[in-house]
C-alpha cells in the first residue's frame, strides 16, 4: 500500500471504529432515551480515538484544527453566526404561522431531537446543563474528527475541496443510525426509512461541507464548533408553540437556517477564501 492510500484507509478505519461505537450506543445502550437525553458515550470514545490517532500520526492540536490562536474569538464568532441564521429561521417560521392564524408563542425547555419529533419537556436547570454539556462533547468530537483529523489525513492524498467532499459524505452517512433505529423499533415504515435516510444523509453532508469551509477560512475548528453547537442546541431548547401543537414546522425552520447559512458561507468562501488564507499564512 502506497503512502497516499494508507491515509485514506486510515480515515475509513477510524470512521468504522467510531461508527461501531455509535451503533452500539444507539441500538443497545440507548443513552438518549435515559435521563441524559443525549447519546454521548460514543462521542467521548470518539474524542479518545481522536487523541490517540493524533498521537499515532504525530499531529499536535493545531494540526487537527485546535490551534490556540484566537480560539475564543473564533468560537464566539461561530456562536453568533449560528444565532444569526437561526434568528432568521425562527422569525420566518413564526411569520408563516401568524399568516395562517396558528402562532401561539415561544417556549423554553429541553427536549431530545428525534427523527419522529422532539421527545421530552424539561424545564429544570439540571436538564439545560446536561443539554449544554452533551452538545459541547458532540461538537468537540464531530468537528475534531470530521473537520480536523479526517481533513488533515485526506489532504495527504487529495486537494482541500475533494477532501471536504469525502469527509462530508462520511458525515452524512454518520446520521443514518437514527432513522434505522426508528424503523427497527416499528416507529416508521420502509418508505419513511428511505426518505429519512435520503434527507438526513444529503442535508448532513451539506452541513458538513459548510463546516469544512468555515474551518478552512478560519484555520481551526472553533468557528465551525460554535455554529455547530448553536445548530444542535437551539432546536432542543427554544420551541415554537402553535394552536395545534409544538414545533410543527421544525423541519422548515432547520431547512431555512441551514440553506441560508450554506449559501452565505459558500459565497463568502468563493469571494474571500484566497485572501483569508494568504493573510493567515503571512
């Protein structure tokens, strides 16, 4: 095996290991159905795998995206970026509901995201803390592995954009576990399974590609971590209440936030990427 193929096979092996632990937790342990409301064990294991692999390939923290330079600033920018795009989506959702006379208001509580609708209604501070900690673990693992380690390894063989597409495809497939479990639990039929997998894989791959662009622009994973954290957290804590239910247009809300943010980041990358990268390298 030549050196370039070695790096690609390494990515596949690491991905398979992380995915195996993900499946074990989703199908056997089911931590997200407990008081924690989050499948976090495989993410912690993923962080351990990330650290071990970085050591194996002689990468320091900056090599896999955790550079200390302006880390806090980039993280805050990512949080603001995510908050801005979701503000647009929440306003749009409430506007649509108001037009049909079905808007009631907003409510703050913790739920767990499910492909079949959010689960739970917790208002105690303990659950907000668990939600925040769980999502911090999530973004460290997923951004560190997919946008940090995988991107670094794949760029030993491919150019940045090709590497980003491959890593994003892996990230898309990463999200099939939820729909498959729902199908196996009898909560969906085969048609719903196919539709859910197609939507989740495609949308997650696009989101992953957006995070890769943010990482390339900023030179670290902190910007994408901030945006990713808001994306995962806000839909579980800020809910839109209508006269006929809760979060009935959640899919529309997520679609608006992700579509607008993807277009803005892509256009910004096309226009300013060279300037940002050259400035960072001087």
